[in-house]
């Protein structure tokens, strides 16, 4: 995938390409990492690359369940609050028994479902605002699917930026050299793909 989304012909194609570009950024951020590196927390943040990818996987899942259920709410989660909270906290951490490959496989699976819904959902359908969530508006009854997709781009981009900083803190790698390494671009005097020799 190129470093930027391609030209788009219409709104739906724009949504698809921009979401896909932000999803792909996490593949670049994780490129070449060992499980130990992906689990590490080298910055002032408590987040790791593995934990961040787990979170954006879960984040997409929750929002896309709302899109798939629109104009109804998804089925209620009747588990005890302690269990729900524990699951939410755990999604930010790459456990010792988890691998980066496994986390990325789950991420890719959710990415495909997100793209499928962007391609097929009614963009104007009402997505009810869940009640009792402190950061959700109290004076808005519903968003549109269109709004949710814009929000998904925002969420993915915000967390990809966090991932850039964490990755640079691990080994100094930055996004364009990681993209170049991931896609095997030819080295140039001004951009060396991660893992290749510089061109003088």
C-alpha cells in the first residue's frame, strides 16, 4: 500500500481508503518487532505496540457492532461490571502468553469486517447513542453511520500517532522508513527502508 490513500471517486470510496490507510499504519509500526519489543513500554506511556493494536482492534469491533445493528442498539452486555472492566483494561496490555503474530491476525480479521461494513452499510442509518457513558453526548439521540466512520478514522489516526512515538522509543524507527521496509521500497539518498543499507 502506498504511503497515502489513492484518489477517490465518491464518499464511500473515500471512507474505505482512509480507514484502510490508518489500519495499515499499525502494520508499519509493528514491522520487524519481536514479541518482547512489541510487549515493551519504552516511553512515559504505559502502552505497548501490542497493547495498542489490541485496543484498536477492540475499538473497531465495538463501533462496527453498532453500525451492524443500526438503527437498533447491539445486544446488551449482561456480564457483571467487574468482568467488563477487567476485559477493557486487559485490551491495552500484551500479555506474556500473547504473540505479535496472533494480535496482528485478530487485527486483520477485524479490519476486514470494518471495511466490509463501510462498503455495505447505509451511511445515513441512525446509530443510537448509548446512555450512561460519561463521554457520550446526553442531548443527541443518534449518530449516523457516516459519523461513526469519521470517528473511526479519528480513533485510528490518534492511536497510530501514539504508536509512532512508542516505536521510535523502542529502536528509533519512524513511519516512512518502516513503510519503505515493509513494502521493500528501493533505498534513496533521502529515505532508507528499515533494515536496508543507506544509499550515499
